[in-house]
C-alpha cells in the first residue's frame, strides 16, 4: 500500500442548480464531513460555487471547479479565472476532461497552460486523460495516455508533485455503465506512473494521486480502489446522489 491519501472527487458536470447543489453538499457533509482518512472534493457548476462553498464551510470536504482559464483576467467571454475560483476557496480544478476536449476543442497545449496556472494559484489540477474505444481497439491506449500526461504536465516541477492529480478516464467508460476492469485500469495507471517518474522524478512521482473515472459505482469501487496505482476516483453519475457518493468515500476509507 502506498502512503498516498485516497481522493474521491465528484464531478457534477452540468447538473444541479445552486439550491440543489447546496442540498447535496449538506447531505455529504452530514455523512462524511468530519472524516479525515480520505480526501473528498465536490465540483459543482460555477453558479453553484458560492452556495456549495457555504454548505461545505467547517467540514473537511473541499470545493472543486470543473474548468478554469489560464489567464488572470481579460477579454475571454464566458470564461473564469483563478482569482474568481479562489474567492470561494476552490482547492481542486478538473482540467482537460474528455468532454471539454471533445465538445470544446481543448488541446493538450491549452490544458497544459491551465495546469500551470492552477498550480501557480495554489490550487490542485485534476488532469484528465483517456482513450476512445477506437484507440483502445487499435492498441494505442498506453501511447496516447502517456503523451497526454507528458504534454499536460510540461513545465511542472518535481516539488509540485503532491499537488498534482491525474485522472485516467477511458472515454468509452464515461457515463456508459461500462467500466474498465480493475486489471485494465491498473495497467494504464502503472504506465502513467512511469511517465510521472520521467517528468517529475522517481520519488516525486510516488506522491501523485492517479484517480480512475468512468462509471465508478458502489458495486465496482472496492475492486478498483484495491489496485496499487488507483488512488481514488473521479465520479460523475454516482456523485449526483449523496448515498452513492458517500458509499464511494466509505469504500476508499475501508482500503485503509
Ligand atoms: P461517470 O463520469 O462516473 O458518469 O462515468 C465520470 C467523469 O466523466 O468524470
């Protein structure tokens, strides 16, 4: 077992109004807001940050955001800057999610700018990487994911490693109910760890948490989280319901 603390992060995507988000956050706080063995984070929409931040106040649950622009301010209509997130005590920022890459044309280079800006503003990037079904079937998974990690973390220094989170999310498993088997996920996580060693140095690479994402649910979490390089989960669908999200936190806590 590694000494990395598990991270269970909820990606609410484009779901929940501010009121609904605050209610969900309150339910999560009530169930697991005091525990310290697992790091827990919820990432609502921008318009819910204020209400959810208030609902999390005084708990150990950290607020996250789903995106951020790399520039500090300026003429970027529809975008959000680091300062604006920090004001609500955002600790983690999901970056380069496959939905952003696919629907909004985000490239590795742009995601890399965001990663560097997030770290420079004392927040933790959750860098998402993953392959399509076609790429997997063509045997390109490791090559592609390794390149995404390398490009995404360009310029990140070894001493920043403990603030870096990588999420491996096979695109074919997101929201589909199809999960990578624990062995399939572990194979890719181990390959990511090898890249992290090259980029950040061997000792520092051990500090980076690598999350699995893609239909992680209470009934498959135990087996996934038991793998040596799976250090938590980035959860979509199952994060929208307090009971299932809390059960994932409990799964991680059980791994000890
Ligand atoms: P899912 O989403 O758990 O609904 O598959 C995961 C994600 O996209 O982060």
